[in-house]
C-alpha cells in the first residue's frame, strides 16, 4: 500500500507553495485559447526540418531523387501546420496585447516566411557540411558528417531558430537552440549572426552569445566561448538588455579549443587564436594569438 501525506500536511504545503513570495516570478497564468509551447511538437518540427533539408538521412530512408518533391511537399505542409501552432504559442508570451485571431494570423504569416526561407537554409547548411568535411581528415564522406557530427545538428536547429528570431517570435527560437544544446553540448543563441561554411570541430562546450557576428569560413574547436565581458547596469542596478556585447569574428578566423573571447571586440580576418587563450582586445587581420612559451 502506497504511503501518502496527511491531509492537513498536504493542505499546509500546497498553501505555502501557492502563496510563496517567489511565485510571481515562476507562475504563468493561462488565458483561454492561448496555448503553451510544446517541447514534443518542437522536436517534431526539428525532425521534419532535418528530413526536408537532408532527405534520405532523416525521415524516410527510401526516397528517390526523381520523386523527391512529393515527400518534401508533404513534409512542408506538416511543418507549416506545426509551426503555426508553436509560433502562436510563442506570440502569446509577447507583451503586445493582440487578440488571439490577430496573433494566429500573424503566426501564419511568420510560418509562411520561414517555410519560404527553407531553400536558402538548405543551401547554407550544405556549406556547413562541406566545411565540416573539408576541416576534418577523419571524415570519410558527407553522409558521416550529416548523420554523426554534432555541429550539423546544432546548426540545423540554430539556422531555423534564427529565422524565427529575426521575425520577432518570442521564446520558441530559444527553446529550439536549447534543445540542440542538450543534444550536442553546443550552445548557440538564436540571435547570433553566422555566415556560410561555418563549422565546430567536436563541439562540446562551445558557447556563442546573442549578439555575436560571425563571418564566412570560420572554424571553432571544442570549449570555445564567444561571450560578454560584463553587463552594464541601469540606474536601478538591472542589466541593460539589447546592447551589442559579444565578439565579431571576421572571415576565415580559426579559434582553437578552450579559448575564451570576450566583449564587443573584432577578431580580424584570418586571425588564428590558439587554445586556452583569454582574448579581450581586438586583433588585426592575419594575427596569430598564442600562449607565450
């Protein structure tokens, strides 16, 4: 027979938890007709996106090139429907006081815009696959990169999340990138801007902040942090939001493992930053920053 709390104790604890002075920070009040985001559905969105972008590697494995448009078309319709509902759930967290019909209409417009961006997203992810393959002598083919490499999984989530982020969707983009963080150990904020042919070797422990700007042909190794040096505060001591505070990496930069690059500095084109380095000042193009012997 299962043990249970005494009714009086249960009522006492429930009362304390529901009236705790911290509850206002932790409580989300449901409003009729306004859905909550679903991690399960967002997982389905990622699965469908991967199947559309990398057909044959994810989703159905028996797809043929001459009939590829049919499973992709079915996937696009399913993706659109799921996106509308999850974007709507995100918009319900915005501070705008819109009625539910207006928000659903807006969600449909955003979902359409994101779907229309998928060919461009596929093209740039193909460059990420190429960069990972060319940057790793151990990789034997593109299939190995697509199927196994954490950077491609993380970048797929990031590139989809970034499109939602620039459309002003609250919460959902961050959930998508945090799902990749949990899966791969790579933490990319959806607000970061990342160019083509981007790769992360191994990947575990990489952090890329919200206002990072990363150029083309950039390579990071495991444990790299592109972070903020400090958080300026307002007159009341609260962090000032929305200001650029993370590094800019120009084209062709390489950052080796466990390097930490902090603040709104510019790492010049072609710079190489060695492992276990702490960088807080801008570099000139072609610089090599290494530990002193």
